[in-house]
């Protein structure tokens, strides 16, 4: 997930670098969604 690391710094420091292109932003959103789904699948079930 190193691809998303770039956006961590940019999110905290808006002047840290250039804005991502639309394609890069869409790819980052896809990777983030896949990461969330992966983690959610591996969490223990919530208690009732």
C-alpha cells in the first residue's frame, strides 16, 4: 500500500507537493476501499 503513503503527507501538509491527477485520485480511492474491505473481513464479529 505504499501507493497511498504519498497522500498521507499531502493530507496533513497541503503544500507538500502537486495535486494528484484525476486518474491517480481514482486509483487511490480504489486502493483505500480495497484496504478497508480487507481489514473489515479480518476483524472479529461485533458482539450482539
